[in-house]
C-alpha cells in the first residue's frame, strides 16, 4: 500500500521545485507565454481534471468514433466527459453486477463503488487483478499510470460529491509526480531507531489456511514509543499483526520464545495450547495489505511498556492446488519520549456474539461508547469473505448519525487517516454496521478461519 504520510524534512531542491510550481500555478511566472488562460488554482476542480488529466492522457483513446470509446462506451472529451462519467453505469457486465457506477455523488461511499476509481487506482493493482479479473486493465492503457498526485486529486473530487463546478480539491496535490511501481517482495531496510522482524519463509499447504504465531522478546526495560510501522508480505497473506501481551498472562500460558506456534494441526484441528495465549493479546499494529507503511501523526506515538516483546501473527489462505510460500518482514520505528506530545492508544472494537443464517443477507449493528473525550486519527475494518459492506457512524452529540468510515472490500479494507482527528466527547460513541451475504448452507459465527466471520473495527486515538 502507499505511504500514508510523507516526511516533510528540509530539501533545498524540493523547496526550489515547489516554489517554481507554485509560481507557475499562481500565474506569477508565464514561461514566456501569455495566452490569457485561467490559473489552475482559480479553475473548477473538474475543469482541472479535464485539462490536466483527461486531455493529456485519456482522449487519445476515449474520443468519439474510436474503437476504445465504442468498447467502453466512454468519451472523455471536454464537451461531454462529465455527463459520460457521473451517475452512469459502466459498460462492463461484471462491474454492473457488482453494483458499481462510473462515478457517484454520495461522497465517500461513492469512492468505493466507483468503476473509474477501480480502473485508475494503480496502487491497488493486486486487488484489482486478483479480485476482479473481468474488469479489464488498469488505465491508461499502454501508457504511464496516473501520478499519485493526480489520483489523490480525483479521489478528493469524488469524496466531495464529484461536482461539475466549484473547487473541492487542492491543486498543489498535482505537485506529487511519483507513480506506482510494482515492487517485488524483498526485505525491508532496517530502521535507524527501532526493531526489524522476519517471519518465514514457511509453507502453506494447498487449499488450506495456515495461521501461526511467533514470540519475539525485546531486551529493553525502558518504555518504547512507536512512531511508524512498516510491513511487507509475500502474496497470499490474509493478514499480519503485531501483538503484545497483557500484564496478567499466566506464566504457564506464556509462549516459548522464537518458536512457530501453529493454530491448526495436520488434521486442521485447533491446537488448544496455542489458542490460549490469544486470550491475553493486545493489538499493536497490523494490515491486510501486501505492503504497508504507516506513520503516526507528528508528535503522536504508541507507547509499549518496557520489557515486553511482540507476538507476530501471520495468516495465509491458500486457495490454490500448489504449495504456497509465506514470508513477512516488519519494522517498528521508535522515537525518544521527549518528541512525544500525545500518547496513542489502540481502538479495538470487536463484536463476536452473532450468527448469520444460511442463504440470507444479514446486517449487524453494535454500538460502543467512550467515557472520556478522545481524538480518533485512524480507522480500518476487519471481516472475512462474506462481508459486503462495513460502515461506521458517529453516535451522539454534534454530527450524530454521520458516516465516518465505509468499506466494501474485506480483503483490503481501506486504512482511513483522519487529519484533523474525529473528536468524540465523553458519552459519545461509534456504531458499527456490517452486512454479510451468507450464500452457504450453514450458519456462520465468529471465528478465526477465513471461512468463519468477524466484525472488528481497529484504529488509534489519543486523549487530550
């Protein structure tokens, strides 16, 4: 996945380039040309998308009369592009069956139901090709992917209702000219301050789940403060999680160091002795993405008590007829306590008492309330393959009922970074609402296997 934050360290060359681009965008520099054109920062957001993206990278194919336009039923020339995109079904049967629009106007939910976004978001390429093989190819076809700045600009436009007029995205986003580059699995560079962990390689048998744990002690007695987490995984992983343990874990349950503990035996039965330590787990960080690099906001860090280690949890689901190889690298970056203004705390809201009847679509809701004022700066959901929609709403106070988070993809749920954070006053809470399609002939309940179900909201927050 993409870095969720970018280092803003001083760089004279970047500063010079940014200054030049700012002058160009603002119309202060004309590069020897004065054609009376409107500066980008004074144009409607969609007009910027048209002139800077569609006109430069898309209309070679998506123009009236071309084979590509006929095949996709999509023309992106300036005279009709908006009406061709907004509130319109894609000309792709599989996408229609999945309930997608090219671009909707419902804000955040429309982003995750946008066929346009699916087709241009190269950073999510693994999900696109593995989960939607009938969607075609990532666009633009045969050329460079859109830059990360262009993608973020379009993303903001969709989230803000995809209007035809008005400025709803910051043109300085276009300064980011980096592009997605498909990376082979390779070890991470060890952090300058912190710890690196390596799990595997290990084998996953055909048509089997393999979930395992591996305890790594940390020989430091002082508290550590985590500012960044990096994870890379070989393909096929369902998740990887860093856990630590509660203070009250019984000594006879505490796991042996540096030893793989499988959750299931060769007969696919749970190994009870390896299950018990899970009752004392504390979530630290994790992801379902093949590659994650998450930085906490400036001045915020997660505190880990001195003397504790990490229980590494890998889950691979092999749906093929061949042996799969799993492997993970994980980095924990730390900062001195003197740099920490807010100590982060983990949000772990788990609804585990439910049943999903066979051959039915079921929606579950669960409310969680907080006794103190909290500032939530990260949210992401966790469920399994029967989940079709996961929503989070605010409960109580100003904005009661507001939609805060939504996910349609159980395998790669979005990690929502909130800046500024969502503030919940004491007594307010969050409502989790998840919908499941149980197409099977058995009742589904909470469970650890990918064929069971879950309803969990993870995240992070700090108190004032």
